[in-house]
C-alpha cells in the first residue's frame, strides 16, 4: 500500500469519525424535541447549543479514533551504501 494512500485513508477515517460523532448531536436534539412535545419541561436546543454538541461529539470520536489509530508510520529512510 502506498504512503499517500495510507495518509488519505487515515484523513478520511478521521473525518468520518468526527462527522459520526457530531451526528450524535442530531439524535440528541431529536430526543429533546420529542420530550418537549410530550410535555416535559425540557426546552428544545438552540442552534448554538446544537453546534456545541456537534463539536463536542465530533472531537470526542476523533480523539477516540486517534487513540486507536495514530498517525501513519513513516517509512524508514534508505540506508546509504558504502
């Protein structure tokens, strides 16, 4: 596997983890909205609160991905011949 492909795959996976984590904010917003419509005293989330939740979820999942799959390894430098 080429080095460029490894880095592209790593960046793609990191962004996917961020988006997936951020998408959990949308699920939370739906739950809060359902509770509000059911008569609960919980107020629906504002756009600012939703953005903060998206960032928090995205960062959390991206960090978890980085822990499991840190930066791709660098290839060993060529050894000069004598």
